[in-house]
C-alpha cells in the first residue's frame, strides 16, 4: 500500500509533486486559475493550448485545473487515460447557454450550414456541432469551412468579432455570452484609458463589440500575453480575467498592467486550490466519466478543430 504523505510533513506543493511523479500524472492549468496552481502545473495555457496538449500526452493521469468543460474535452481526447477534476463543481455558465434543440432548429432552416461550437461548451453541444473553435483559431477555421452559413454557438460576442473579419460568411448568432467578459463596459475602458493614457488596451473578444472597438489589440488570452510580451510599449490596460496578470507580470516584470474597473474574476476558476489538487491526486478522484456514445460524437468536432488549426 502506498504511503500517505501527511500535510504537516510537507507543503501542499511538495506533496503534489511527489504524488505526480509516483502516479505518472500531468497537471494542466488554465491561465485563469490561481497563481499557486499555475506554479505547480506542468503546462499552463488557454483553452486551445490545453486541448492540443491533452491530445499529445503520454501520462496515465491528467489533472485538469480548469472548469468542467475543459475536463470533458481532455477526457474526450484521451479516452484511455484517467482525467481528474480537482473541483467538479467549477463550471462555466456560457457552456450551458446553447442547446442541441436550438442547433436542430437552425439546421432545419438553413442549407449550406456549418455549426461552429466554441470550445467553452458542454460535450452534448460539441456532439451536434461540425467543428469546435477557440478564440485563438476561430477566424482561421471558419474561413476554411466550405459552408457560407455559420451558426456560431454559444458566444455572441466572439461570433460578432469573427464575423467582422469574414464578411463573405453569413453568421447566425446565438445569444450566449461569458458573464465575466460581457460585464466589461465601454465606459470602463474609457475610464481606465483616462487614468492611464499611455497604456495600450488589450481585450478578449468575448467582450462586447463596443468594448473591442476601443482595443489596440483583441485576441485570445495567449494572444494577449504574446502581444504584451513582444510590444515595445511598457504599460497595458487588460480586459480579461485577472488570472492572466500572473503570467503577464512573471514574463514582463519591467512592464505595468492595469485592470479594467475592479478587475474580472471567474468564480469557477478560483474554486481550484492546492488542497483540492492534492486530494484529487491522492484519491485519484473526482474522475471525469463519459458515455462512449457521447465521447465518440463529441470527439469528431474537437479533432476537426485540431486538424484545421495546423
């Protein structure tokens, strides 16, 4: 029987590293989780990076430090591996805003239609979609699709952002949104800019169109990080979840980063703690479980995303 490491003998981070080595486990973490989670992760990235990395891993156990749809995606792409979610109740409200019934209704009303599903969605929604996308690859993938009509689900704001770049496509918009980014207002950006006039404005395209119009750059979380790191400017107003500030400051200690308003916080991402990661590794649960039928159906749209992203 394996020895159990008592919390009093080591820090939680030390125990996590020891269990990880013994169990051939890999920890994946999203940019929006707490800094201490990012520190103990083997890989940190946005939704696209985590999907791509999950498909490449040889580990026996994947610990996904993110919200529930991310754990589902990791399991869909790794049916032969055990995928653990340290906090299974950590969820993304937008993931549940579209339904398979809505997809069926739109399919019935349009010919030459592609259903494009933002990866921030449930496995059930991925299963009835033609291809998944993330904010970092949506423009490239939608442009490559032969269909003219695009039903983009569930994020209305990202859909409008991509539609503006692809006027040759006819977009059908859903009404879904990310509460964290949708809550950012144009006046919040204007106030931040008035306070820091020298700063460039970098926002996520999940923000409202009128917010994106203020931006010097709009892109994925990874894109924001890359832009800020490569820019000659030394100050930035950041319109996305505040978890990215840790990586921004870590990679650019000489630069200044300012939040919009009081800062954007995803409650689900912040539910993941070191203690929950440790407990998941020690007990090897909670584990993501999925019916074979759903796994097979949803895998098609994710694999097509990975194929079209290359």
